[in-house]
C-alpha cells in the first residue's frame, strides 16, 4: 500500500512542478498548427478540421453524444467530431485495425488497462507539454488520486475526465427492520463484521454482505486496511503473502464459511458478479462504485428501498476507498494533435464537466462535481461520495504487471472462496509465485 501512495505522491509532485514552470512552452512537435484551434483555447481559426474520436463509452447515435458535440461546437465551431464506437472487449482490436489500416484517428478514450496497452506500443502522445501550456490546474482543481491510471514510464498519456470511487452502499430498510444503527465513517472492520452477522437471515435469503470478485477495486481495499501489500515499492516483486494480505483473504473467506453472512460464490458467480444482488432488497451492505448511483435519480428509483453510503470500515492501517478514472488521450500518429487537444481541454473545462454531471457521472473537476453531481442525494451522502474521491487510493496501475495480475490473482481468490476447506496460506503462496513469474515474463517481453 505504501508503494502506490509514495509513488503517486512523488510522480505527481514532479509532474506538477514541471507543469507550473512551463506556461510559455512552445507547441509540442508534430502538432498541426493549421488546425481549428491553433493550439490556443477558444481560438477556432478559419479552417475546418475533422478529428476522429474512438471510445467504448459514448454511442455516436445517442442523444448524449449529440449534446456533447453540440456543446463542444459552440466553443469550437471549426472542429468537426467524427465518433467511432467499439465494445470495451474489442477496443484494443479496433485501435490496432485502425492504425494498421491508416484510418484517421486523433483521440482515444482510455482506462488504466488501455493506457498501459496503448502506451507500451507507442500509440498515445505524451500530454505533459500540452498540459504545461494550458490553464488546467490538476492538483488543486481536480480529483487526481488515480492519475497513475493514465501514466506510463513517468509520462502522462491521458487526462481523467471522470472518476469512479468504490465504497459501501447499505440498505437502510434492512437496518431499520433489525433495529441496527446505520454505520458511520469511523466504523471498524470488527464492527462491520458484527453488523453483517446481525443483518443476515438465511431463511429469507438475506445476507449482510456480498463478496465482489474484483481484485483491484475490492480485495485491495480490505488488504490495504489490514496493512497488506500487493507489489513491492518498485513493482519488482509480488507481496501477496504479506500478513495483512493473507489476513484479508482469510477474513473474506470467513464471512462466507464461518459467519455465513455472505453468500457462497459458485464458480460462475465468483468470476462474475454472483451472490445476492443489492437491487433484490435482500442485501444489507454492498461494495460498489459511484457509477452505481446512476438510475437512483429516476422515478421510480432503480432501488425500491431507502439506502445510504459509507466509507469502508477501518482496519489497523485505516480506511481505503479505491479510486479509478477514465480519460481522453491523443493518438501519437494523429495529424490534428492540437485540435485533438482542444477537444480534451474542453472536456476538462466547466462546460465539458457539466455535461458529465448532468448525466449522472462523477466529473473529475471538484467544483463542478461538488455543486452539480448527484444533486438528488442528501448533503451527507454527497459529502461521503466526494470524500471517497479525496481520500481514496489508486490501484498500483503504474506497474506493467497490474492488469494481467488481476486475472492471475483473481483465479486464486476464486479458489479460496469456492471451498470451506481451502488452504488460504498455501493458495496465497501459489499466487505469489505466479505473480512473480508474471513480472519476470513481462520484463522479458512475453
């Protein structure tokens, strides 16, 4: 845990100090100075420029995308936006085919996995020089705890436009029916375990908690809280046999087989979503992300019960919400790089961030998020959501092994949770060996 926080603090300080000292930097080499923006915010120039944007999130035929393009064109009328959409599972194949076929491409939507995949192949532009000459103040104005999701070898390859933080949702109606007080942000793991037991009624198929199969956005929160580690400080070794990490795995197993306060995952549900769904009304506490709030603003709400949110419980090492983000990056082979930058810069502006807030997303700009996002929630709930983004930690995505490690470690986590008789320590030792081999394979270019 100390690894990710130290690395992020160091890299962010270095990166932002350099950015603050370079406001007069010249446009990055290779930009198209005949583009609509000319590299200057608000300067639409006189020539029409078309940029091609690739994403899995935005449907070009949707009303939302049309609204986005319309709002962007109000400020940049001479930039035409051509959108290409592909499913998440096919986005790597899509960018590869577009590049191989010499098809136009300028802007790419990314997350931590795609950033690593694309950046390692030289497909994403270093955004540092662009950021240096912009007015964007990342450290003070934006939630940047997950900036490592968009960095590669010390360079920034994407600007995060929206956040997703992970914490605990709870069913207030079940708490009220059992006369159990709602959890508070200073609760402990021991208190969490006690509450989960009190709110479990297996005769009604009601459980206190539901395990998630996610390594980076669920398991690590428990491991970090218990003082565990995942990778060494330099990412050269796996540390999942550290006492806190083993204790976290044992704890989750005990919820299923000792306390029986979490449903036993089947092989299928352990690798997917599994267990009892929160929307069923039979789950007292659920680990999920801020993205899950979408749909609760509707009438009727997607959840037919009263609910609340709370910070993850504290272990000996504290409380650890997990934060991730999505970003826009510039394709390194783009012929319209400064027009592409204007598109990204607009997304980071109040106008772009407002579009996200108005459509149920968690904008990365603090002022817009805190004033306009999740406004259907009461102030206490909104404050908790924003607190998770402020205090949360990122996954160790700065290390090349992280994406593939989740598959390797996830299979061992499934092995632990699929049987009452599983040997946690032995399986964690096996996982550690496999992760170390993965690190060596990646270093060898495999």
